[in-house]
């Protein structure tokens, strides 16, 4: 593998440096020097170089990426959306490999190097979608690192046989155990969470739960998850996505404390006509906040482009995160916090770190997030996988 030198690159801390990639890792970070050489030199001209992004929440099995336009079918409640999706799932012509592959190429071109995808598991589709996404993981193995969540979209208690399928999924390629609205969808918080945590403990796996439940009931579910996480010794291995109840007018102080003490992270995707967890309040309260796109052009939403820089901008815009340090926090979330919390490994621009890098056409971190610019080069393990927004792996 040839060496690549990123010359005169701006780093997130404001310094400029030469960054040398060799053998899939960063070999050296030295003061900017225009005379330095390598097999391949990328002149950065003071533009921003960062660890490639992490997509913390997507659904590769659901996307319509690569297909002609698919009209959206309305549904107000989560249950209505699930039913609409099931109907569309039976009609869309392309397989998951085609659609999910198109979305992955789009992600990589935008600078993403790590992905956590949820995959529907239910008695109707069994483990077929899981097997398709596992095949995608293998096919794109040198381009993105991937985790797969066995996700009970139709519930567990309300869909007999799902618990057994989820258990089997953990031996057939799933890396994490999912959950969904234990009280609102399944109508039995205790039974749902009992199943999720028991499967996770049996397989030594982490947990990732979708929680749309609002009101006091949503906060109660969060507290229950926190208590179970602490009791199971799963600190740092449980993520709750959405957590809309945290964005409603309640006293969330006790819930924030419980999440912090248990080591439960909250993931938000930002946009939409729904309550949103207060990002800075959570962070200041000691709770780890992560980011992801969630649905990208599928039965749930016609919107989305799988661009994590734009996702960070959307989250900050909606939260009123306007100060430079708040915008820098958003950048940290998509470049380091999400990756490290999800167990993809520590990401730094330092000797010995993976050469998973993205060169951004921006001269400041604030500019990169507030007005997301083109991605010039995307590198995975020392190999260029996208240039100027075009996938080339």
C-alpha cells in the first residue's frame, strides 16, 4: 500500500499539520512542511482533515435508495407507520443488497466510515433481511465498519416467535439487541425489556432501543432501562434512540441522573415534528449524546441524504446550538463520540490511529457544520474510497 501525505491540513483543534498515512494507519503527524514527500501527496491548503464520520442509526433494509420515486403513504402513529411500511415492503422491486448498497455508497461518498444499521426481525420476514444486511457488511468490509441491530419492528410480546428469532439472529450476524416502545407498542414494558436484556446478557451483546414513548410513561421507560443497565453491568453498552420524552415539558433532572449513573447514551436524529432531547442539557448533565440519520428515503420518510455533517447541522439548527463551542461539540459527536461509544474504537488523528479520514472543503470546524461543504477525499484504512463526493472504492 502506498503512503499518502495530507499536507498542511487543518485539524479540529485549530492546528495545522502534515498527516502521513501508511499501511492502513496514521504513521506520523508533524508540523506543516511543504517540502515533505510521500507516494501520494494531497495538498490540503489549510482545509479541515478529520476522522471519518460514524452513522449511528440507519436502516439499510428499509431504504429506497437507488430506486425510482416511491410515493409516501401517510400514517400518524408509530403503529400506522409500521403497517404502511409492511405493505410497501411487499411491493418494492429491488432487493436489500441493491438498495442498501446504494445507500452505503452514498454514505461513504459523504465521509462516513462506520455504520450501525437496525434490521427488522419479525415472524413474517424471519431472518432473511438480517442475512441480506450481513452480506452487505461482508461486501463493504474494506470500505465501512458495520454493526447490526436485531430490531423487533413489530414488537416482541405482540408478535409471538420474535424473541426466538432475535435470539437466533445473535448467532447469525447481529451484533446488538434491539427494542421498540416496550409500553406503547408491546403494551408490556416489563416483558419486553426482560426479553431484550436477557438476550443481550446471554450473548454478551450491547443494546439499542428505539423509544418514541412520550410523557411520564416515556421517562418511566428510560428509568427502567437505566436501572436494568446498571444491574446488568452494561454501562457504556446501551443506547436509546429518539427518547422524545426528554424533550417534553417535564422535570427530566432525575431521569438525566439515572441515565448518567447507568452509562446509557441517547441518540438523536434531530429533524421532524417531534420532541427532541435537549442535547446540551444532557451533555452538561453527564449523559453521552450520539447522532444518526435514522430513516433515509424509505417508507417512514422521503427525506434524508445520509450526510452526517448535514445531520449535525440539522441537530444544531433545531436546538439553537449557535456558539462556536456548541458547534464544535456537534462535530465531535459525529467524528469521535458516536464511534467510540458504540465500540468502533478510539478515533484520533495521531500516530497509530486508523487512517480513516475525511478531507473537508472548510477552513473552520464551525463552517464545516453550519454550512456543510463538499468532501474532497475520503480514506478508509489508508485507501481512498471516495473523491469529490463520488464513491470510488
